[in-house]
């Protein structure tokens, strides 16, 4: 149905004669709903801190401007789309503190310098999501779990399914990424989980979902 809907949009743009001057971006806000759709070999799905919850397709097309059938493996994030769109339109943002960077250099084939990408989800959700923060830098990904105050470290190049927690094997890498993540969280004034004074452990135990934060 996504394919059919996108085709309808393309047909209208073509009919109006503006297809060649239209930047088309197709992506998703999260991974598959794990109960009904799997993202194997990625771990888990929507709402999760693992790749099955945050790694999604991103397709960019602008006739005559974007390469055809080219795959780019540089990690990017949704916040980059705003900067990419205004860059494509030849517009400069008045506020230089906007999140994200333009992806045009990457799309055109220029190698982007390595940068950290962050996620922050400070609460629980009915779908099974739990509070966490995470940072990816290169092939490494560090996850901070708030409910048990622990860290998980994965090398996505060697372990795309995130099955081997390397936090004890590479303590220096944990320290490096922890510092980057902590600095970012404070720089954006992130909200952190706090104890819930109304939490009823007996009631929530029946649901089997939450802890007391």
C-alpha cells in the first residue's frame, strides 16, 4: 500500500509537470512492530533500543540530482532531513543551532566525517519499550539502561543482531562513549526518568511491564 500510494503521488507530480523539481524522501519513524512483522537479523522492533527498533530504510530521489541505484552506508538520523531539505532548496537556516546536518555531501558521494548519533527515550511504553539512552559512533553502539543502571556495548559491524554485550571486554570504549553520551544529554537538557510515587508494584506485576520509574 505504501508503494501504491507513492506511485499515485508520483503520477500527480508528473501530470502537473513538477516531478523533475521535487525532492522525494521515503523513510520510517521506527522499525517494524515486532508482534506482526520481523526485522531479522535485527534485534526486536518498534519501541526497542536495539537495531530492529531504530534502523529503518531511507530513500532519497530527485531526478537529475541524486545518483541512481546507489547505496550509502553512512549512519544518519531523521533530524538530518530538515537540513538536507533546506540545503536542496538553496536556503540557509537563520538558527545555526538546529539539529542534524545536510546529507547532500553524502548523497553526492563525498565521505562524511564520523560523528556520534544519539537516541533518548526516558520512559516506559505499553509496547514494551523501556527508558534508555544510546549513542552510535562508527560501528560501535552504547546503550544506557535506566531501569537497572547498566550499559550495553555492541560492535554493529561484527554483530548486527546485538547478541554479544562487549561492555566488560572493552571498558575503555564504554568509558569513551559514556562520556560522549553524557555530555550530549546535558547539552540538550534531556529529561531523565524519576521515581513514580504512585507506582503500585502489585498492580503493575499483573501487567508484567513496568518497574518503579
